[in-house]
C-alpha cells in the first residue's frame, strides 16, 4: 500500500521536518520503499518530484530533505507496491491542468474494477486505479462547471458527491490540491492537525529529532498537516471519520462533511464482507 | 531571451555531458541566469525539474548534472528574462497531458500580441506568450484529431500548418515532445547533430571538458542533439533553415519540412522591417 502526507499553510513554509520523518517509512521504520513523489505549489506553479527509488535512497528525496522549498500546499506519497509495476508513470502524485491551474492528486488505497467512462479530456498516462480516479474527478468537475473556474465551495460540493461513489469500489483516501487549497478525503485512515501560535515542541516518531516550532515561526504562521499515520509523539492528531472530507485553506480546515458510503454501511452490518474486500489492502 | 537544448535517442541515454556545457551559459559563459528547466521522459512518464534560480547555482541543476537520469527524450531551457517576471510559473518547459501522454514544450523567442482563441481544454498557468502558444498548439491538435491519438506523421502535418501561423507574431523556435519523438521548429536559430557509431571525441565549448563517446557507448546507441548554439567545437552542427521543422525519433531525423512564413518573406524584401520587429529579441 502506501502513505500520504499533505501540508496546507497560511504562509509559505518548508516541509523538511515532516518529510524527514515521513520518508523514514520508505525502508527504515516501515517498508514503503517502491517509489516516492512530492509536489510543492509556489503560487500557481508546481514543482513535482517523483522517483521509483525509495525515499530513503533516492538522490531526489535527499534534495527535498535538504533544500527548504517554501510552499503553501504540499502533497507527498510513498509507495509499497501490492499490485502494479514499480514504474515512474505509476508514481504518485499525479498532475493535470484545469482552469489555468495545476492540480495534484495522491491516493492511498485500492479500487477494484473501477473503470468509469472518461471523456478523453483527462486520460491516465500509467495504469493505476488512482490516476483513473483522478482523471474521473477532474472530468466530473468539467462536467459540472465547464471551463469557468468555480469557487472552492462549489468544487467541494462536487467532490463530496463523487468521492463516496468512487469509494464503493474500494479504499479511497486522498489529498488533492490546486495550489489555492487542499481537499482531503478518507475512508479508512488519515489524520490531521494544525500547528499555530503559541507553537510548541514536536518530536518525530520515525526519527529521534525534535523541533521547537516557537523558535522558527512567527505568530502569522499556521500549518495544517495531513498524514496516513501520525508523524509526532506529542501532538494531538485527529483521525478522519470514515467518509470524512475536509477542505484546508490558510493552514486550517474551512469546510468539513461526512459523506455516506453505502459499502461502509454494508460492512458494518456484515463484518465478514469487510474481511473479504480489505484482505489485500492492509 | 533564452536557449534551448533537446535530446532524442535510440536507447535511454544520460544528458549529463551536454547539460554540463549548456548550463554554463546560465551565468558563466553567458548570462541566461533567470531560471532553468529540464524534462526527462522515461517511457510515458516524465520528470520535470524547474527552478527560478540559475542553472549554475540551483541545487536542482546540480542534482541533474550529477544524477545520470537515462532518457530517450529530454528538453531543457535556460532563461534570460527580457520581459515577464522571473517566477516559477513562467519557467519552461511547460507540461500538459493529451491522449494519455505527457507533452513537454520549450520556446525560444518572443511573440507579440499573440492572443489566439483557446477552447479552455488547455489554459496557461503563467502569463508567457510561450505557454499560450503551447496551449494553442495542443488545442489545434485536439481540433484536428479529437481524443483519438493520431500518428506522429499526422501530428507533424498539423504542426507544420500551425507553427508558421504562430511565427507571424514573432520569433518561434521550439522543442516539443510526447516521449515518443521530438518535434523541433526554428525561425531564427537552432542547430542539430546526430552522434552515432563510430563515435568520436567531443569537446565542450563552454567548459574545458572532453569525452570520448566511443568509450561510453555501444554500436546501438544513437543520439540527436538540438540546441540554440552549438555545444561542442569539433562536431558538425547543422543550422536549421528559417521555418524548418524536423521530427526526431530513435536518435535521427525522420521527417523534415521547410514551412513558409510570410513575415520572413516581407522581412527579406524590406530589411528595415526586420530591424524594427526583432530589435527587442536578440
């Protein structure tokens, strides 16, 4: 499977601390060593680094750990291949352009037999269920709004409708950003927190590293971090509820919804179903 | 202005030798120090590195010089800003997806008052004439072929028709690749050569570095290099004719055409015109 890391900030912030801990899971504290990727927005522009080496060994990951790129929206992904080849074209995050903005998407989970009709407007380059879901989401946004850019709230409403439909096909935890804000959705596992004034110490779980954020921040800073598994010992991480969607902007949640996923209800009523459909997923 | 570097190869090849010389022009042997970018295809996937630091100082360029990424199609660009802000979103090359493939485009030259109608299918993220031209080219390809991928020859025919129309607005030298092949077009300045068996020595112009390609190649290797200004002393670079389009695949030209650009004819007949329209371009 894989793990996700997202960051949404009020002011441009570097992710080196969180990425140092997160990338340890690519072979040291965990075995997510089949490629990694990270995307940084700088205003409307986006830098996307991907590699099919592990985030522990990749010289590109090394650059990211040591070159403090400041960004308001970051999405990173480390992969443990359970199915599908370890190729660059299957490495998350994926990138597309819509409404004169880059969009970045990374997914945690597996979708089974998910082959939705696509218009051709967005077509997967690789052969993952994840990129197919991304193209389908963007297609549905164009279907809803045409080529006029809608508000973040309007985008949220469409994602809130489409995401649980995709989640009928399996596990669908994702981070999605257009550089303005970060949309996140979880069916099984995702956590978030906000770091803000007055800032505290934080100690990584995956590496014996501590930082005193009060020494490296200003009162204007505020950072939301979204991650599959909590990154630090001594901070209050909140777990997403099943089907929860959260929109982050300026380093804080600005909109939340719990979507209704029929499959989750069926699994609650019959736990045996859950065992069967998720056996290959974790 | 800026400079272009393209590479198209029969077998995956690293560009470190050529990029070492080329990137010297970003502040040492020339003053193209306002950002750089380089895109590497690996099959259908693409790695795109951009930075608004110079290719001499950027840690990302340093990574590219030292990490031999093997690729069949590479496009690089170093910028000297004559107009437009030095922002990441205005850094070449630009990326879009069409027909389930990434497309990469870099432009040398200036287009004046070039504001073609765009469908919305591809929209510029930044505000350069270059990205607008790229979006227009892709729009015209969709206009011609819809969402069914045509052959390289069919794509060539559309580019051969559209490119001289865009060149009416100014200087339009470009490299464009979809990972299968590399399309190149020149109005004023572009050079190419093919390195193939039996390989020889090559000595960089911008740096006192020589390589004996016969020591680092096999007879199957073949590499076409496309560049604004020749990179080596002792190789035979061919200059593009005004309006020439060349399609490279498997490390060699497979199709060529000289397009007819009305503006060039007017300038030939009246050299004063050329002086006026190109004064700010070189």
